[in-house]
């Protein structure tokens, strides 16, 4: 728990000094560390498919870091507020909130327990707004520590309110998704949706890609797709490892005799004895 808290604080700080286009996809590196540690400490075998997934995540992360845009310097919360109230981001925020309300009020009661995209859609859309709000809060804290207090600005507390509400909603519906569906299915789909929407929201609000040429943007997208592919491969390997082995099971009903019977495949052998057999045990 302590190391997880330290990691989340470090992730929060990373959003202050780097664009979300860079920080969010690199979250896949935690999956690699978990897989490697589980291999050595928990004796969970890392299969070839899992190794391929780790390599894909590393390659994609390196490509993203090489072609990542520079962080734009912001001097006040008011400047961030101006970015948040530009027409493009207002359209995105309005569309995101409208879709969330539709999913919560209409689709969740009807399809929430059968369609995984309902819960994860709510989590991902609110999560994208959470990230931009947390980035704004982090910049406000940074400026305050540098001697330029941002506490008196009402926009600071508005960003805090949005972040708290979105985090609560995000955690609530993510827990519902995990309770309803298999974790091996929830994790990769949620990572893909959350990361994609976060990059879109940050690119619209903070204009992360402004000033970059087409080659760099294309390289970042290719690196992002590579990371997503590696994440899916890792979770696919985990799902295959957790699934029961598909071995043929031979069932034999032997009444009155306990002679050992052998099948062609001896992976599983089950013998059912009648209650009058001398080898019958209650």
C-alpha cells in the first residue's frame, strides 16, 4: 500500500512536468514491472506471449518518449481556465458529460450487467476529465510553491471539485465492472479506452501537439498503438494462464468393482463406485 501511494504521488507530479500524451501511455510500464516481479517473487511463470507483450510495451514507450512534445509553460490558473473554456474543449466536455449521463440513466439499468462497455465507458470518460483537472491542480500547487499563490482563485477550487467528483464516479463504476466481469477482460479494455480518451482530452485542452510536425505525431501514435498491443498481449497471456487446462476427462462408472481402468489420456481419471461396492467410502 505504501509503495502504491508513492507511485500515485509520483504519477501526479509527472502530469505537472510532462504532457498527458507522454505520461498516460507510460502507465503500461507498471504492468511490465508487475509481471516481472510476479515471475521471480510469486513464481508465476511469464509465458512467451507475456514476454512479447513486455517487449512491445517497452518499444512503444521508447518511441513515445523520443517523439513526445514539450510541455507548455503556464503562468497561472486563470491561463489554464482560459484553455478549459475554449470552444473545442467545451464541446468535448459537454459531449463527454452527455454520454456519461445517458450511460448512467438509460444504459446501465438495462445493459450494465451484460455489456462491459457501459461501465468502462463511464470510467474512461470521467477519467479523461479527471486527468486534465489533476494536471491543473498540480500546476496550481507548483506555482504556489514557487511563491505565486493560486489558492485565492476560484478556478483552483473548481478544478478540485471536478477532480473529486470524477474520481469518485470513476472508482465506483470501475469497481462495478470488476465485480461483474472478468478482470483479465476489464483491465486491457479499460486501459485502451482510458488512455485514448485522456490523450484526446489533453490534446484538445492543452494543445499538446501544437508545433509538432506530422512525422512526430505519426510516430507517437505508432508508439501508442504498440503499447496498447503489448498490454493486450500481457493480459491475454495472463488469461490463458488462469484458465483451466483443456485436458480431456474420462469418466468411468464401475459398479461393484474397483479395477483400475486406463484411458488413452491419463490427465484426469474419475471413478464412480456404487454404494454397495467394498471400496465405496462416504
